[in-house]
C-alpha cells in the first residue's frame, strides 16, 4: 500500500505528540523524582518528595493518558479515520 501525503501528515502529528508526552513522562519519572529529595517543604502535610513519588507522578501519568486519548480522537476525526459505532 502506498502512503499518501495525508497518511504521512497523520503519522507525523502522531509521532510528534508521542515524543512530547514521552519527554514529559521522562522528566516526571527521572528528573523530578531524582531531585525531589532536595525539595524540603511540606505539601498537604507531607514532605514534597514523598508526595511527588507517591501521588504526583501517578496523577501526571493519568493526565498524560487522558490527553493522548483526547488528542488522538480529535486527530482521527480530522483525518477521517475515527472508529464508527457498530
């Protein structure tokens, strides 16, 4: 099957959003997690480093998944490849 320019544009946008979200995931998981122990202040009654490790990262992951699903649904509709109701 020969890919059209429309297919290439769709995949370019898909790969771009995936790369951006992976950079955010990497930052939250490794960079923020590594430096969180140096953040010595209380956040909702807990040390910030504990909150980032135990709750904050999980919240960010769920938000990333939700944003990706929403973005891809819009992109699918824009390019006419959305799943129909059956």
